[in-house]
C-alpha cells in the first residue's frame, strides 16, 4: 500500500525542465499516469503553459502546472524530483562539441536553480552528453554546498531498453519486456558497455563474433539510427520518454513509496556508495560510472560491484574508460574553470 503525502508542501512534486520539447511532452504524459506524483510542474522557456493545460485535463491524481521562461523558481520551489530533458538534440552534421557548448550552459543554469530552490531534490539528467552533464550538475551543487551524490542520476535507461529490444530481435527466447540487461560505463558511443553475457540461456555465447560485434555496435550507436531516420527533425524522443518514465518511476517507487529491491543501470557519482566502489575508483581513477544501482528511500542505496565480464566485454570496458575520463573532465572543468 502506497503511503500518500497530502500536505501542502511539494515534497512529492516532480518538475520536468524542458517539458515542452520532443522528449519533455511524451515524458510528461507518461508521468501524468503516476499515482505517486501529487504535483507535476512543467517548466520550459517556450509553450509550457499550453502543454500543462492540455495534460491537466487527464483524470489522474496529480495537479499539473505550467511555468514559462520566468517561472523557473516557481516551478522548482521545494520539489522532490527534478527531471532534466532541456537542451538541444543532436542534428545531422552537429558535432558533440557543438551540442556540449549549448547544453552544458542550460544544465548549469538549471542546476543553479535546483541548488537555490530545491536543494534536497533528486536530480535526473537526460540532457546530453550525459557523461559530462551529470558532472556539471554535481559541481554546481558542490559549489552551493548542497551536493548529495545519492541524489543525482544520469538517465542511461535508453541503452538498457535498446539492449533488451535489440537482443530479442535475435532470439525468440528473449522477452524484451522482462529481460533486463545491465549496461555499464557511460552513455555515449564506445562508453556504452552492454553486459550481454548475463542474459540467461547462453544468448551471447550462442552468437558468432560478427553477430555480437554488430549487436554491440547497434546498442552503442542506436541513437544514430533515429537521428538518420528523422532526417533533421531531431533525435530519439518517444523511446527516450519511455526510458525516462521507467527510470523516474523507479526512483519515485523507492523514495516516495518505500519500495525495495528496485535496480536500474544508471550513471552516477561513485561517491554515492564510496565503500562498494573504493577499489574500482582506485583502479580506474573514475569518479562517475554507469552500473546497476539499488534504490532506497535516500536514492542510491547500493552501487553493485561489476558483474563478471566476458573477454569481449572487458575489451569494451577498457576502451570506454579513457573516453569516459575525457568526458568527465570536460564536464567538471566547465564549472570549475569558469567559476
Ligand atoms: P527538443 O529541442 O525537442 O526539446 C528541448 C526542450 O528544452 C525545448 O522545448 C526547449 O525550449 C527546452 N529548453 C531549452 N533551454 C531550456 C532552459 N534553459 N530551460 C528549460 N527548458 C529549456 O529536444 P529533445 O529531443 O527533447 O532532447 C532534449 C535533450 O535530451 C537533448 O539534450 C538530447 O540530446 C537529449 N537526449 C538524451 C537521451 C538520453 O538517452 N539521455 C536520448 C535522446 C536525447
């Protein structure tokens, strides 16, 4: 039985920053279905009141409010959870650096807002490049003295979703809905390491090297399929909204409803569980990493140790680590060098 919180503050309010965008709108629609949310606050620099008015007619529990350009403070005030899909998506011909420059500033400004108006909130980052935007959020919160590593997450769930789906296309024994694949590393290209060897029934072991390489590449670069097919009209939005809602619901189930045993792969600051990750941090020098995380009332309750990796996966991880370090440093330096 879910314990609802019906007092006047916003301690089970969820804010979506970038709510009128390609991801923001379907994500808001999916979260409007949740019984765990009393207040869904939609913030965007354009069109948020319209999206909010539309969603507010749906007969589910939450009240929906829309907050335009000057409404960030009002939207964030006292929030329980802040989900950030604000930014620009990748377009054909756009370099990662172009994307970084724009989105880094947007995410920094939103993190400043979180630090000022809801410093205890769970912060769930979708805006890319996640490998760098999560360190940006953490650095801003550190500067304000309100950083809690257990409460900041990079949503890498789309890699997990794609892994399950793409694997199921190669084997009828795999139910894409119930087969959860651990994805470690980070959330772009070579930093995405799907641990396919853990799929029960010897799935990965039954594939040829070519098949395994092709499947891994498809998961790592799945976003490119969508960018190409949309032909200039944006990147993954609907599948991302599904992944974002799945992750946000898991966080809410654990933190609002107190459900235990929930696990998702997510990109976090390893200080969230310094004990379990001490040896890994010492060996790799990484401060951030995507791994299976167990959720609790406080957010991260445990970062699981690495699963046993096949030789193929170990090679992928070895390639991921240097790239991840560059991405993390870039995010961290964006704040520390400009302050
Ligand atoms: P979009 O352009 O359709 O929507 C972004 C929204 O953010 C727009 O409505 C825009 O007005 C809003 N926005 C811009 N600056 C803002 C600010 N300072 N405050 C509040 N809102 C602001 O883009 P889309 O497709 O929804 O993608 C959003 C982000 O998600 C991009 O960074 C994209 O790269 C990323 N993404 C992440 C994925 C993941 O797996 N984590 C997958 C796909 C995209």
